[in-house]
C-alpha cells in the first residue's frame, strides 16, 4: 500500500509525464496483485476525475478488476488453462558422469530426478 500511496501522490501532482508513468505503474501493480488491488480503485478513480485524466489502459484494468476477470497479457496468445504434468528435472549434484564402475550398485548408476 505504501507504493500505491506514493504513485497516487504522483497522480495528484502537476507533471503530466510522471502522471502517465504512475498510471502505467498502477496498472502493472493491479495486474500483479489482482483482486487484492480493488481496494485502491475508488481513491485512484477520484484522483483521475479530479485532474480530468483518462488512461485507456487504466480504464480496461479497472473494469477487469471490478468484473473479476483474469488478466491475460496483450502480447501472449490466449491458451486454455489445463493442468500440465509436472516437469521432471535431474539433480545436477546427483547426475552421474562417465562410465559407471562395476562396483556401483543400481541406485548409484541411475541419475535421480525430481518433480517440479
């Protein structure tokens, strides 16, 4: 909330370039925080109305938050949300390099892997 407060102070200032940057930053925060950001919407809207400011990206962000829609990045294609199987990666500390010795048992010859 401290970050939002300082960005609101910039919106309430008189530098138009900084206002635009503050609005962009608030949109980014809204995307990151999601529904938790809705508490700040009324006070931000009040400042935008006070200074007769309109930012298309903010309007879209505000509307999506109020409708509780998911945010999808503009530069990514829309994908179905499906449960993906976990990736399996090997532990580099346990990976075996080289030819196993005949004395090594089966567990030592096979690299261990972990689900992520």
